[in-house]
């Protein structure tokens, strides 16, 4: 990324580092987000995604590196001077203020004229369906309504960048799906650049233009959801994305080519792939009546539209996702047809490896 | 079955009720009853006199002086000790070096017995070589002042002692309340661009509302109740300049042994306290947000 592109980017992080005492929370994070895009910071708890968001917001000071928003260096600026709005996981509504006062808190602090304030409140309240609730206190609202108030407070600021810290994690599953949809359409309609922190890959995959997958304070992969699913850059990304995620199987050398460890008679990849990890999407593996890789069912989990089987192959475990209801008994034998090898990873570094030149149909 | 449940209920209520009735409710009723009779003296037993004791009170200039003193005392010490408590709490709640030591220092006066505090301040107020006079001489060049012996300064001197003693105690409540405010609210306020003063006025202060109400009720009650230092330091003098309702009750009841008159005085004090508590809960309670 050359510096001139930074001027067009809504968000640009340059080797941002954050240390708490001896612990390094963020290792030189560099990333760029285009204006009007929704960037999801995804990762397991403790990966640094929330810290990164707080550094972006200015609630934590970066130990090193630069934060640029809309081409402006904001590294040393307080949150209020950065042109951002934020939705907190706990909503952070002021319990003693009414919904209207909560939404207008920032505009009053910024001395926006009364007429302008009232107009913006009316528009935002109408947009978020909060008009009948304006005189209530947060304690008199349901969790979903509180969420909307927090969202309204962020939107009414009309800041170009909106930061969201796991905004949906306190809602029930049904409401979460609705709000996901609503936030995404709102973000598109208002042309906001949004950074959205979550540990929920469904939120990431369904909402994001760009997913930044993080682990241990580092960016594991920065890509579109489709790319992240189709070409995981590391074994960690492969094992994180997908429900259930990719199975990672050790490959061993055998006379006919590389095969799954402990299952020597059924080569699944060219001989060059021996010793690496093979990634298999559970939805790409299909049970077959005819010729195939023998496997033993360890467990079967029925999810409604589909069944997820955990199968032992040699010394490895492989998940298989099949449509419909298939209650196979534990210990029953099945045969599986695998797709051509598409994902190989270095077992030491976890990096994605190029496919061997000759990859004919195996298994 | 039903009888058993009732019995259980009475057993549960019993201990608290015995204590309340024996030490609170019965004495109130008994005091009221006594205030309607004359004081028995020697061979003359008490006889019913109706509201005569109250009439005497209304005509007693010392009673009016004590009442006025007490109102000044309460209206002076209550806001001052609350404000001081809040300032100290905000100060030791911030990120400053040695805040644990500072908290202890602020809390020390609360731990000391009032009698000890009074004796300490007797030395401070000693004319000429007491701490207060030394300071005023050094800083302002004043001469010796008889702080406790002059009508003009005695009540003020008592109020200073009370504030000094009380503020640390109230600080603890404010400190606890401050730490119960979720930090994320301050973060939200920071993102919204509120200045420090606005954050204090629009977030901190309203969220401390219930604590302020609690402290105000306690401070006001203490304003009528906490008189140990006056008994030790001035005994209500000079010329009743520091006489408060409670010291006057003590004087009438246990030095003049006019128990009926003291009962009437007690009823007046009780009525006053009840009215104050009622007013505080209705006026402040309506504007206070409970989390």
C-alpha cells in the first residue's frame, strides 16, 4: 500500500502496536479500509480485536504506529476529535437519562443548535423505530430496544466512521439475525465506514465487505468473506471459518501417493503432499455406497436441515456435513468420497501451501 | 397448617420487633405521655397538665436560641460536609500517587471517638498558642482570638469540628458509589465529546443521586444528634451561643431535672427530624434516579 492510497482510505492503520506492561496485545497491525465499507474484526477471545477497536477509537493509546482516519493522522487525538461514533457491547446508555436525552447527549456536548438537534433526533428516531419510546428510561426498555438506542446515539452523530464492539452479543438468536440485517442495510444507506468487532463468524461472513481475522494480536488473514472461505491463508483461518470448520488432516507418504495418517491404502493427494496438512470442508465430503475412503462414525449431530458426522479415518478425525437426517450409530462404518485436494497447509508455520502441479482425482 | 405459618412469621418478626418496640416505639410514646404531665418533685406527684409544657417552651427564649443555633448549625455543616466529601472522593478516586494513604488520612477523623476529637480541637482552638491561632498569626497576622469563648466565633468553631469529623465518613459512601459507576459510561461520554465538567454534571453527579440523598438524610440527622463535642468543649456556652436542641434537652433534663419540660423538648426535636426526613425523601427522591 503506497502512501497516496492512504488519502482515499477511510481507515488506515500503520504498524499499530499496543503493549500492556510486558504483554503485547497488538503486533504491528497494518490494514486499510475503503470508505463506505464494513470491516469486521473477527477472532477468538483474547485475540486483540477489541483492543484494536479501542485504539482506533482513541480509548487506548497505541504504543507505536499511526492511525489515520479519512487521511488525517489521529494517533494522538482524543476520541471526540477523531470523527467517530461507537456502539459498546454493554450499550453504555446513561441510566438516568431518557432515550431522547441519551441520543442527544453528544449533540448537546458538541453545542449543536437546538433546531438542528431536534431535527436529527426526529429523523434518527423514525429511522430506528424509537419514536414512541423517546421519553422512557433505558431500564424500561428491552435488550433489543436498548440496542437500538445505542445505535441511534451512534448514528445521530453523523460521524464518517462508526465503531461497533460486539454490539449483538447480548441479544437472543432471533433478534441477533434481525439486527444483523438492519445494521448492514443502515450502514449501506448512510454510506458509513463501519468497523465491527465480533467473535461470531456468522456475523462476519454475512455482514462484512472485508474480514480481518485476528489471532494473538496479529492479523491472520485480511480478505473478503468469499475469499476467506474459499482460500483460507492459514490453518488457523481454515479451522475457524465454516460451521463446522474445515477438518485438518495430517498426510503421510504411501506407495500410491500421500494418504491420511493411519489410513495407508487410500491415497488422497499427490506424493509431494506427504507431511503437510490437508484441509477438507465438511460440506465437500460426501458419503458413498461404492468405492471410497473407509471411515468409522464417532458421533452424529442432527441440526435440522443437515447432519454433521464426526468420523475417524486412520488416526485423524474428519467432519462430514450431509443434508437431511441421518442418525448413524456410533461405530458404524461408512465410505466417503473426498473432493480433489484444494487446501494444503504447512504443519509448522500453518501457512497455506501451493497445490502440487499434478493433482488428479483421488479417492 | 395456617396457624403454624402464622407462628413462624411471628417468630421471624419477633427479635426485630422486640428491639424496636422496647427501644424506639415505647420510648417515643412514653416521652409524649410524660410531656403532658408536670414533673414530679418530692411529695408532689406528676399531674396531667395538657399542653402546658409546650406553652412554657414557646415562651422560653433559650429554646428559641437553641433552635436557631441548631438550624444555622445544620444548614452550615450539612452542605459543607457533603461538598467536601464529594471533592475528597473525586480526588482519591482519580489516578494519583499514594491514593491509599490519602484515603486513610481522610477517613481517620471518622475512626476517632468524638470525645477525642473534641479534646484535640480544644488544643487547636486554644487562644494564642493553639494551632489555629498560630496559623492565623503566621498567615494573616491576626492577634490572639478566643475562638470558643466569644459569642461570635463559638458556633462557627463547633461547625468546623463537625465538618472535619463527618466529611471523611461521607467520602467513603461517595467513593463506593463512584466505583460502582461503569467505566464504559465515561468512555461513551468521551466518544460523544463531553468535557470534564459536562461529564461530572451530566453523568457523575446524577448517578451519585441516591448516595447524595442517603448522605444528606444522615448528615441532617447528625446535625441534630451529634453534640458530644459541644458538651466537651463549650457545654452550650458562652451565653448559650453554642446551645443546640439536644444539648438543651440534656441540660433541662439532667441538670435541672425538669423531665417533663425535657420530654416536651424531645417531642419537638423528634417532630422536626421527621418532617425533615419526609421532605427530603419526597423532594429529592422524586428527582433521584435509582439504578
